[in-house]
C-alpha cells in the first residue's frame, strides 16, 4: 500500500530572542559570576567564565534568532530558565496545547476533521511527563478516534514517528495517522553555558500520514523510510523522573543538555551522509533525482557538508533550505519546519528527502515524491 504525507502544520511561539539579546543577558551573568568568584578564580580554584558574542554564535551554528515559549525568564540573569507555571490537571498541558494548534493547521490543510484520525503519535526530544501519554491528551483535545502513544528519539523524533505512522497505515491499523512533534527545547537548555546557551528554540509541528488513495491533491507519496541508531554519549541530558526530587537539579549541568560539539560534528556528518546514500541506492535513486533536501536544522556547517556529500556539489539554498537562522535548533521539529515552509513550490513528480539526526546517535530518512 502506498502511503502519503497529506499535510503538515506549524505552531510558532509569539516570543523571540535575537543573538544580541541573548549575548547581552549571558555576558551580564558572566560578569557577575566572575566578580562574585574573583578570589577563587585568582587562586585557580575556579576557571573564569568567558563572554559570548554574536559573531561566535553565528560562526559556530548559523543561528541568528529563535522563537521561545518564555523570553523574560530565559533572559533574567537571576533565573535564566523559562518561567512556565505548572498547570492544574484539569487544564490541558502546555505541550499538548501547542501540539493541538499545529495539528489543527495540518488537518485544515488536508481538509480533514479530527474524527477522520485513527492514530496519534506524539514524538519529541523531551516529554512533559511520563504518563498519561501526551498523545492521548492530544487525541482527546482534538476529538480524534483510535489510539495514541508517545515516543522519544531526541532530534530524530519526527522522522522515527513518521515511519511508525506509515507502518501503522500500511498494516491497515489506521487510514489516517497524525504525528505531533511539540518541541519546547528551551526548558532543557543551559542558558549559563557559553557552548550551548544559543542552540535551541521552541516550536511544534504536525504531520498527517494517510493511505495514498485517500490523500488530497498535492500530497507527498512516501517512497521509502530508513532509521539508524548508534549509541553515543556526546549529546546527553540526564534529567528524568529519578532525579526530579533533587531541588538543586538546575545547578547540575548534566541535568540539562551537554554535548561535545566537535566530536558530534566529526561523527554525525559521515554517519548521516552514508545512511542517506545507502538508502538512495536501495530505492534506486540518484543524487540528480533530488529536487530538495529538508535536513535537520541543528548546525549550518553540518548541513552544508551532508548536502554536499549527498548531492556531489555544494547545495544552494533552493536545494537545501535552512530555517535554522530564524528558528534555531528546534530538535525533532526542524526538518519538518523546513519541509512545511519550503515545499509548496515543488511540482508533480519532484522528489525530495526529509532527514533528521541527533542524540543517540539517531538518524531517519524519508524520501518523498510530489503527487498529482
């Protein structure tokens, strides 16, 4: 059975932070920290913190701006974490709320009612709670039928969930499966760390996967999916339910994102590009067949090298569009945001690749073709 991506949806927060604003806040924190610990720094007990700069961030990542769920709390040097009040159990959770907003847009674009949905998969880099599943809450809020479940594969969450959705549809368990990817990444971002404080932004996306014979005009036939994992500690976050009882967890850097960026770069670029080329060969596709690559939006230099290895030449913005400069790294949502914003101009028969990669390591590739 042929399966298609019928539509996508995108929710973007109203708050945003520029690199200049982020740097100003971080450098004030650095100045105060170094002054408060001057004696220990001079004695060699503690290292002095280094200031950041707009130029450093853009050179390291290509990021210039990010949308965030809470700007004030993130930039407050007495806090430096988003201020997100806990909601009562009777109120819809924040991640479910933004997932529903993205989902409603996808359903509208596909001409579907919530009652047409047979399955909901919520997949993202960090889940708000272990249970009840956020997917079931989204299912309930939409008024969808069938079943729902959560999954987590870091920045590859969306592509892994799309393969799951496609498998569900192919197996006949659903006609229409909805993938939601609410990425509120700033909640586990360390705004006090020069190497990572600029990485993440917040967003939510939704992808409607359906049987191709019921998909609307202009849907994207899924030609093939491929998943890959290889264990690595180079990107890690140790925050989980077993350490949430510790009131000092925010002062423990390993409970937020930590990464060894240079190792990640060296190891992920060949891992992902080799997987894509192998997958293309399995599907009897050639680089010249690719009209567009929608890659994971984590690092502009990484994407440039992966695209060059896949296409055999340096990709243009048209061949491999970026949203990283505006959205920052939105984890699993990044490649879907790029697809959502940069796919309407393609013509019937055009082929492309949606690809994500991240901690784990994990990587997922989905080759698609624009249907009539």
